[in-house]
C-alpha cells in the first residue's frame, strides 16, 4: 500500500470513531457510519475521474467501509454494566425510604487521592456485597458472608470516597471491605455543571459508594510491590529535602499529577494560568528522557542505544500509567529509535498519524479523551507551525525564537478545543509558558535524575532533588503573580460545534496555504489535484493575523450578539441556599452564592459557560455568615460592582474583597426597593428572610424557612399582592398563606416538597417546579419556564 493510501485509511478510521457519536441510528448502525460509507462510494465513483494519478477506486471504497466499521467497533467497546454489576443492585429512589447501607468486598484499584472535600478517593473492583438492614445484623467484614441473607456476588468498579484516616495504608491490589452508602451518579442538573455520570461511565463505573469505614479481611492482603510502590519511593525521596509544596511539584512535573497527590492550592493556579500541561505526564517528558539517554549513550552502538532508550521509555510509561498523551509520545519515541537503527529519516506527521491509529485501535474510546485530543493537537501544532513561526522570528537568537514559537504554536492548535470544553481562556498563558520554559526543562530533567537516584538510594535522590528547590519555588511565585493580575482568566461563553469546526477549518486552511505555496510548482500541470480554487480566498491575505481576526470574530461576535439581546432568569438546582441569576442584556444579577461547594461546582461553572466576567449586582439573603462563604470564592474569580446584604459586615473579608475591586458593599434596606438594573429588590422582613423581586414585570417572592407562627405574621404584610412566582424551600406552607399569595408558579429549591403544600398548589392550579426533580429552571419572555431535566412522571407522587 502506498503512503497516500495509508493516510486515507487511517484518517477514515479516526473520522469513523468520531462519527460514532451521532445520535441517530438506522438498523442499529450509527448514522455517521452510513454517511461515511455513502461518501466513500461517492468518492470512489467521482474522484478517480478527475484525479487520474490519485488513489484508485478500491481505496476510496475501502475508506468508506473502514469508517463504517469504526463506528461499529466503537459501539462494541463502550463500557456497559454486566448482569451482576454492583450498580444493578442499587435500589431506585422511589423504593428507598432510607439510605442503602451496604458492605462491599473487593480489591483496591488505585492509590487513594485527596478530594476537595478532604476525603480520600479510590477505585474498588467489587467482588461481593451485603446489604445492612440493621446494625445488629451487620455481617462481618473478615470475609464475604455468602451464606448470609441478602449476600450477593457482584462485579464492576466502584467510585469510593471515605474519611481521610480510613484510607491510611491502602494500596492497589489490597483486599478490603468498605461499609457505606451505595448510589447511582446523577446526570448534571445545572447548565455548565460537570457531568459526573458520564465521567464514571467512561471509566467503566456506574455506581459510587460513600464509604464510612474500611476494614481489612483476614488473609486478604494483596502484593506490596507494584509501580505504585516505586512511585511512592521516588516521591518520598524528593519531598524529604524539598518539603511541601516544592517536593510534590517536582514529582508531579516528573511523573504527572496522576502519580502525585498535588494540593489543590497549587494545582488550581497552574491550571488557571495555562500551565496544566506541566503537571501532566506528556510527550515533553518523554522527549527529555529520550534526548538524555541518546546523549549519554552516543558512544555506544545504535542497537544498544535502541535497547536503553526503549527500556527508559517503558519504565517511564509504567511509572506514569497508560495515559493517552504518554502512550502517544512513547510510540513516537520508539518510532524515532527504530528510524535511528534503520538509518532512516522520520516523518513527524506520518509518525503522529501512526501513533494515533495504533492507540485508537487499542482503545477507540480515547478519541473522546481530552488528554488524547490536547496531546495530538499540541504535537500537530509543534510539527506544522513551529517552523513557520521560527522563520518569521529569524531576527531573534534561535534559542529565544524557539522559546516563543513552541508555546505559541501549541496554543494556536489547542485553543479552539479549550474554548469549546472549558469556555475560558487565560490571556497570560503564552507569556507564562515562555517565561517558565527554562524552569520547566530544568525541573523535569532534574526530577528524572533525582527520581532514578532515589530508587537506588533514597538519600542520594533527596540530595539531587534539593537544588531544584529554587527553580520550583520560582515557578510557584511566577504562577501566583500572574494569578493575581486583573483579567487572569476570560470567559467567552459556550461555543457551538459549528464554531469549533469553523475555527479548525480556518487553521487548517492557513496551514495548507503554506504548503501549497511551497509545492505549487510541483503540483502544477502534472495531473495533481489543483487546490487553488479552495485556497485562493485565504491566500489573498496570506497572513496569520488575518486568520486570527476571522477567528476572533467567529467567537466574539456571536457571544456579544447573544449577551446584548438576552433576558433570562435561571434558578439553579441548589439545596442549601436558593441561587438565582438574572441575565439582563449583558448585565448580571446574582442572588445568593451558596456555600463553597455550591459556588465552585454550580455557580461559577454556569457563569463561565455564559461568558460572564463581571457581576453587576449581587444580593445576599443568607441569615448566617457561613451561608455566604461562597462569596469569597466567587470574588476570587469575578469582580462584583455592588453587593447588597441582609447581614451587613462592613469590615469583613467579603467587604474588603469587593472594595479591592472598587466595588460597593451595602446593606439591603427594609421596606425600600433597591434597583439592580431593570430588576428591583425589596426586603420585606429581615427576621423572616422574606424578599420580593420585580423582574421584567413579574413579582417573585423568596421565602425563608418559616414556622407556623412566622407564616401568620407574614400574612399581615401589605406587599404580598399580585404575586406571579413563589420561591421557597419546599417546606410546609399553611393554606391561608397560600390563599393570600395565590402564586401562578411555585418553585422549590430543595430535595423534597411537602406533600400537603404540593396538593394545595395543585388544587389552586399553580404550576409547581422542583429543582431536585426538574433540575435548574430558566425563564425567558418568549419561551416561559423551561427545565434542565425533562419532567417525567414521578412514581412516588407527592399527592
């Protein structure tokens, strides 16, 4: 097969895997696969007539067939729960009066990691479980009690979280028994929220276990040797003299964050300034290792260099784990070693395509893995764009030109996907990467050397790691400095798939234009396929800045148009404190922040998805200071121009943070309407926490948790007429209060709704929304209320 044929078939396979995601199917075959087959047949019939020296009929037909088979192959590899998977034993919510407490036996599948909630998380490969009906009948943890009533044999993977002390001493391969609560992960109920259910499914896991206690069955200890033990020895030797956080940072930059439990207060700033790749095992480390090995063995024969280089790569892959980015670099590195032995020149693009095809044959699901996508896009950028950038920077010394070209080229190819997935960009990312490039090389290379020495003699590893304190500390200082600069992250809002394809199409055309100019003489008049009619419109400008202007327009213009015309109210699915966001033609009003967890995982992702970079007005109705803890986290990311609070603390941390951004922190007056754009807010009773909003001509009433006496007191208020929307905690409301309020719509921000109250609302023909059931709610003047989750018939009816 010719080189062109291999390229076409490899690309057909990769595109086929991507097309497996098309939602529609015909006769059990994804529509994308049928489309590829049709295109292959059409290409086989048409293209050879116009491109006589190009690929033959059979090659285009084969490409269509391979694309179709790729979609089917992808389907067969998608994880599905087995018949006895542990997830199938989780009782439906309508059948559980209480939490389903179980004891699960299995084998630890990963080294425990620290979560943001200060718990330990690890994977557990289940073998057996018993449901605990009562503490008196709790089975022994020493071994699976197969004879006990309710004992079951189970398989599958569990996502386990346990108190930190319970995970002390756990290691992969160890047999344990975990007592806790089984649950099925829910689909995201808020726009922009992390899809935890999809994340677990991608890992082949369909249930979670909130563990309370970990026990070690007698005689069930696993092997105490493995790559995890080697990693732990390296990490201990480096942390010993470097301390924290410099020690874990050096280990993470050498082995990747999956091998090191890096603190979040170090990890998050690196991610925010665009240095997340330095904490992930990637091709950069493989290149450094291979370069170091070849430099040290240059006096030896090529076969010896090949053996040592391959061994070094294999050891590194074993230490970091079989990650897509590392596997890609390992395959390309071995390809380079093979070319060295064979004395042949490596074609980087061909090597990259071969690596992608091999990895996706091994695991087709990696085609949707972000690590795989970012790794290949960044490498593609380095291969095709770095030479062009260095050529334009020929007035600089080569070393400096390379420092600028590498992060710039990688960013160009990665940025569209980053915007599509995360909806945010760091303006300082390229500059930070340029400044820290020498430090990254020194720390990574020093981490490898000290780690290898630490395997042999721990003290030697510590001594060799100690000089890395100053470079690693400098990295932390630089990252913290750029994180404190204004505008360190800019939210651009959600991109559509069409925008993503258009951006990469634009980048691809610019690249093809450069190749076309170089080979135009070779292609003209020799039967080659003439692409001038495609490339001519772009070749008029002939500059990257013109393509950049078009790309910015593709992102900014639609986002600006949406912001300036959109009016929408969003009630987020929160349980501890109600949260509401008003988008009023580019102006943002936020009512409440929730606690720290709510702000981090619900409020900020939603605002980021909507392209919000500033909150114009904020209203805090929480009665206790801890209920406003989320404001501190929000203020770290977004400035607030004006915040009105029921509990006014002019000297508190929140007030200081707002004033630092030249904002205003004011009390919410009683009985006096406060304007927040076109919305007015009035505190009716500070003790009862009753707040009235007038939004786009509608009256909304927010009620706190009111006891019967407080509800009677509220009936005496004079400003409860003409109410359209009642927003409350879902607890009991007496009939007289509901009769007085007469809401057309009632919204409960809670896990449950009082059945009697729900019955009264139904009798009054009021529309009831419940965030636990419906997810987040959104209202627009044209479309009315829409729910995040499609409302389904509730088997456990409230009525």
